[in-house]
C-alpha cells in the first residue's frame, strides 16, 4: 500500500467503503498533475511548439486543478456539503478537456498520449468518488 494510502486509512474519519475511492482519487490527481506539467513542458520543447500552445495551456490548467483537488481530498475534517463534489466535478471537466486536447496530438507526440491516459484515469477516479460522498 502506498504511503498516502496508509495515511488515509489511519485517519480516524474513514467512512466504510469511501477510503479506497479517496485513495484512488488522491493518487490519480497527484500523478495527473505531474504528468500534465511534464507534458506542457514537452509541448513547449517540440519543434512544432507554436501548434501546441493550446495543449500546453490545457495541460497546465489540468495540472493546477488536479493539484488543488488532491489538496482538498487529503483534508478529511469537514462534512461533505457539496464543496468537495464541486471540486471533483471541476477536476473531471479539466481532465476530460485536457485528454481530448492531448489525444489530438497523441499520434505524433508520445508525451501527449501518456498525458491523455493519465487524464482519463484521473477523471474516472474522481467520477467514481462522487457517489460515495453523497
């Protein structure tokens, strides 16, 4: 089990059945944030960087939202009042948008292919967590 998984399971406020979904979303958000940051950097180093500006911007938006979502998810001290759900839904939207943008370039840029998959995985993990919170 990952260290973050150990920490989340050790938390006294771990409702039954939710902990695994929170762990999956936290880990997916962290990974996606890092992958998107690398993809944005790689886009700007490509010979066709001017054609990848939209992709890089989408990467950076997604990286920021994933990092923020991860930060919100690890703080488990408040009741779900819709805020966490809204954050998760925003993250899903950013991930899907970034994945779609990266998929347009995936045939020519491996970093975009990898990024699109990380975004799809993150969107899925966040989407799976929403029903467990309500």
